[in-house]
């Protein structure tokens, strides 16, 4: 993903698309995302997203590592997958400051560098909006989770009001993905997670920021699902 305040764009890296490289977006994100986390309340949402996790955890599209500081002490290892080189370097710096062991690796959402059933939990944070193939990315997340493993997700999603949805569709077909590294404003991520074979546990919709004029990425969802 994403737009302002989100995580990194995450695309399939292959001979057709080429490597993931968004230097302008990455520079913007690394500089302004921490302030946006504080002002828009994303930091508190990140803390809620990771609360209670334990064991081995994979984070897909780790960006500059803003989630690392919120990892609970019971996390034995966090494997952070990030394809964008500039953001991956920032994530490596954040990993050195983290209170839990963090390993930052290159990779893409649609072909995760992990074995089947290797992780107790998986985290996606403002990422699924910009993967090239969301269904394939979710299939990969399901593959690397052990049976009973938990998917934690925090994403901006399709708006509720019809006029807002129409605006999102127009932006997604034109300028928004070009400006924000492939981000799409109006994906129905909860439906996609269910379609990928995850069992929903809970989720709630949020508006970010909670006050003021809404933006095309104000509709968020924070939730949990489980691999059966």
C-alpha cells in the first residue's frame, strides 16, 4: 500500500513487472509517516493490531518498520518482508532498535520467502490495497500460517457512502495508484480475506482521522481472522 499514513506498496517482483522501486514515495513515507501516525491516531491502531501476538510472526509489507515498536514481548521472532529497497533499509534500522528479534528480508506478497505453516501469526498493515494480486497474496499468507494461525489486518477499504465509493473508483482508475505507488483506495479487503479461506474472528470499521474532512482513504478496518 498505501496513501499518506500507510505502509509500503508491495507488488509481485518478476520479469514482467520488474523490481519494486518507488523512490519518491519511499522518501515521502520515511519522512512523514511517523508524524502522521501520531496526528492521525495510526500509532494506537498499530498497537491494537499487534496486541497479544506470540511465537513466530511474519509481517508482509513492513515499510520502514513502524510496527516493530509495538511488538509484544511474547513474539519470539518477527520476520519482516519488504520489497522496496529504501524502505527496507529504514526497516533494518528500526529492527536494531526493536525490543524483540526482527529479521528484515526482501520479498513480495504474492511469493513469500517462507515455508508452509511456518508462522503462528501474520500481520498486514495498510498493504493489501497495493498488492498486484490480492487473492494470490492472501493465499500466500494462508500458506505460511500454521493451522489455527491468526491473520491480523489493518487496511483502508471501500467507503460506505455511495458518493465516496464513486470517487474512490474514479481515483483508482486514474491518478491515485500512480501517485501512491500502486495504492487503490476502495478495495473490499474483508470480503477478500473471507474468500481466501480465512475464518473471520472480528473486525471493526474506523475513520482515520476521526474528525475533519474525510479523504479517499479515511475508511479503515482493523480485525482478525484465522486459518482453519
